[in-house]
C-alpha cells in the first residue's frame, strides 16, 4: 500500500512528514543547500510514497476581485482572462470563491467574489518540482499553507465575521485575515527576520502592520476593534499576554493549541507553540484545497508532452496529420530546451543568491570594522563648512582682479593621509592687453594668497617662488593671446 507523505516547503528547505489516522510524524529534513538532488535521492528511497507539497513561503500575492455570475464555461474563461490581466508573471496562481455579493445599485446583478493567490517568485518552487518531474510518481497536489486558515475557522470559539488568525511554524509567523470564515489575506514573516526580537513581540508588530494594511485596503473598518486569535501552547499564554496588550484597534485572544488540535482530530501530542503538525493534519483531511501548480507540473517528464499521443492518433487518421504533428513536436522540443535553459539559469541564480547570503556579514558588525569606516568620514567632516567659506573668499579675490576669468575649479581630497586635507585647483585666464602689468602673475598669486590664506595660522602665505600653501603652474598663452594660470590652494579645516 502506498504511503502518504506531506512535504512542507519553506525558505529553509523541505520537511517530510508521514500522516496516518490522526498521527503526524516528521521524518526527514532536506535543507535548501542540499536542494533538488537530495529530494531526488529521497524519492528514490520512497518509490511508493504519495506526496503532497504544502508551500509556506513569504513570496505570496493575494488579490480580491468580483466577477459576474455566469455559467460554468463562461466562468472558467472569465477567471482565466482575469488571471492573465493581473500580470503576475508566474505560472503558480490559483483562485478560491468567497461567495456572492449584491450590487449596491438598485436592481444590479449579483457579483461573485474571487480571491486570487499566487507565488510571485516561481523559481523558489520550480527548483523543487524538477525532482518530481523526473521522478517515478506524480504529486497528489501543490497547495498554499495559508488556505488552511479556513479549515481552522469552524473550530475557533465565537469567531466574528472579520478576524485575524496568527500561528507560528518553522517557516515563521503567519498572519491571516478571515472574512466570514474564508481566507481574505495572508502574510508570512520568515523566522530568520525576528530571531533577535522574540516570537510574541513579532506577533504584536506583524498583527498591527497587517491591520493597518487591511484598513488602507478598506477590508477592515478602522472604527471597530478587530479580534486577533493567536494559536499558542498554554505555557506561552502569559508571555503572549505580556507582549500583546489589547488596544483600541486590536484585541488579542490566546487559543489553546493542543486543545484545538484535539478538536480537529489530531492525536499526536503538541509540546510547544509550533503549529506545523496541526497544519499537516488539516492538509490531509481537506479535500478541496485550491491547486497552486498546473497538474502536469507534478507528472513525470515523459507524460507531460500530449503532442506524442496526438501524433499517434493523427497517424491512424490522415497522412497529412503526420506533417502537422511532426512540426508541433519540433516546436515543443524547442520550447522544452528553452524551459530547461531557463530552469538551469534559475538554479544557478538561486545558488549565487545563497552564496551571497552566506558571504554577507551579519549585523551588527564589530566595532573595529565600523571604526575603520567612520574615521575617514569624520576626518573629512570639518571641511564641509570651510569649503563654503573658501568659495566666498575666492569670489572676493576675483572681484579685485579685473580681466581675470575663472575657467575651472576642482577639488582634491586626501582622507587617508595622517593629516587629512583638501586642495582647490583653480584655472584662470589672464587678460591679453598690451598694457597689462608685467608682474600680473605675481600680483594674482599675491591677491589669491591674501584672500584665501590659511586663517588657522593668522599670517600671509609665502611668496610664489617659495614652498608654501600657494603653488601655481607657468602661464601658457592660448589662441587669443590670453594666458592660462593654474593655481593650487590648500584649504585647511576650521
């Protein structure tokens, strides 16, 4: 008899569990670093296993829409058209009916509410599905863990029409919105993001953020207090109550997780606030969970090409169909090669991403590393005000030099020297008049030195022919007979 296994997929990898008659036993854990090869090896070791994949990733998108009430055939076409209009660029998208709503206009037709859910980073799931496409057995289904919130709604005491449901699992902390006992919205906070904050403080913060988002989407009335049901072990209820006080917007209510699991028919003991065993049990009992992946994604590769069967049938009917079938097979092979190339690129990108994440230093950085970065910045900070004052003094100097034009101004900083400093490189054009004074260059240099000399020393700069804070290049004449002068002016910190 085939064994039934449920595979829980999160950002850290896959957890395999065997579910049988109310008993849930976690058996194996395949990390993200091991990847699809480890899953393929696990499938070879369980050739008779019937597998269902439960996806619990933070890369989810939810979109509520309304469609006119039509027949089954037109309804399928409308849903397919609406999924294409959403433009989510992912093959992993599903929908769930939320009942009908009456148009507020008098005599308006009824509308059907549809919740579209999609995985907006398909590579996170597609890399694992490759092992099933090449394996001996097909997947029984691929489902989102968030859809299990509706299965918990009947077991919650006095559930109001609109409420938030929170549970913790190895994937992280999930906050879902229930509207009339049906899923309206859900978001997952990965466990790695709140490692230093604490689970219940994160519960309070994420519930508040989700409430604010739903208020902005007009899904929740801001004037009413929204109840928040938190699944937790009784040993954590005191810490939960301390970290999640009630407010005018939210009212937190702790739900006894082991008691809830027993009401749902789970016989395995629950010793902490991890809801994963309950989720896997609910997934095994739910018969109408929305299918996330196309059905052919879970079949072996040699069964995913319907063109082969069509070609055999066409060969028995008309000879001309052989030509059409061969052409279709050729195009299908090209598309498959393109898909394999894209998948290889996705796997490589995932590997590079994991390598970058592993190489990224964790915060906070050591004090020595931060000090090495901030020391050059601190040494250059005083020049912010002195550069502004230098520009004013340079403008005053040019006002006293008629006929001298400023053509270029550059800055040179030396933050790595023992005494960090800044140097202004000024290019000037001198007048070409024959009556120009012969000592014009020394006069210009003296004027610039008098106006922009270092105020820290309180004395005039040295003459141009000496070593000092003022240094110039020889004047060179241009096509108009005007000479160019390049001057370097040190700028001291205030």
